[in-house]
C-alpha cells in the first residue's frame, strides 16, 4: 500500500539551526545520521515523501540533500520549495515534482501544501487542511493548519492520520 508522508524544515547542514530551535544534536553530522535513522524507522519502499521546504542551506546543500534522500526507504520525493532551498536543490533529478504550493489528496482529503503558513487556502471554509513548515512550531493559528516540520514531530515524517489526530486534540478554532 502506497502511503504519503509529510515533513519540513530539515535544515540538514545548518549549524545555527541546532541552537536557534534548540535541537538535540551536537553537530550537523549527528543530525543527518539521526534523521536518516528516524526517517527510515517510519518510511518503507513505496512511500511517497513530501518535503515542505528547507532541506539544506549551504552552497553544497544539493549534494547533502541528494545523499540524504537516496539513503531513505521512500520511493518518491516531492519538494515544496522553502526559503532556504537553492536552485541546485530544486533542480535535483530525485524530485518527482517541485512546486511553490501544491494540492494533494490523501485518504480522500484534499490538502494544501506550502512551506509557509498561509491564512487562506482552497476550501478552508469546508474544513480542508493546510500543511506547512517554516515556523518550527513557534505558533498555531488555525485548527486546520498544521506545521509538519521535524521540530514538531520528533524528527520524523508523518502520515495524514497522525495529522488528523493532532487536529482533533487542538483547541484552536
């Protein structure tokens, strides 16, 4: 069975992010190794992974991004471009699609994917969901908008069922 999983804000090679959001890693090397392992605890062959931006930040980030993705169990990769995704990252052949914003269906639910939290999305008023990154869990603003960044989900990609569970637990309107 093909599953779709979502994540954002990996910042694999970003030394300052370790302190900025108080990540549990002592080095980017440790972060990459740990995230590879934690992603592969969840991912299996055939899975589709949507990364909602900010894979890497350095000039060689495209090489790090490609090496990271090739070491994952997923079969298909989609990039929703973030503010730190260089042209070289965006041009990697490993991506099936590269978008600024994307609509997908998952288990019959229509989702709007964007790196940035947005205030309005297609059929928001009908309860459709918006998945984003960028804020590293710094704020929640709408019950149906969920930050899928690694800082919010124990450095693992997530399936839509987990997102729905979190939405149900929230008190936001």
